[in-house]
C-alpha cells in the first residue's frame, strides 16, 4: 500500500517538474535566434510568427521565453552592465558637485 503511494507521488512530482521545460530541439531554435541577435534580442512580429511555425509553440510561449531569456542572460552581459554602472557613476559625480 504505502510503497505504491510513494511511487505515485514521486511520479506526479517528476511530471510537474518537467511540465515547465520546453523540448530541447525547440529551445535550440530559440537560442539560435538569440545568438544571431544578441545585441538587440527583441524579435519582430514576423520573427515571432516564423518561430511559432518552426517550434510549434504558442506566441505567448515564445514571448515568455524571450522575456525570461533577457532577464536571465542579456543584462548579465558584462559589457552592458559595466557601461550602465559607469554611466550612473558619472551622472552621480556631476550631480554631487552642483549647488542647490
């Protein structure tokens, strides 16, 4: 009795954990687009329509993948984050020397 229930619960947990993952071949198509557009990873509506056709995903899934990918990987790019930090420092220095 108990052993079967434990097996059932384990299978259910594994099923739920896998539910959020996209298939590997699908993510490779999305990552290929990402790599070739790394400077500005915002697909046009035409790009998204093509990716929907190529991957079989829904438009919402494509949009969410790009949102998550940009959050996780784009702004962690050392060159872009360093540039924005330097910009903030220079602006802070300009503002601190002003009289009020």
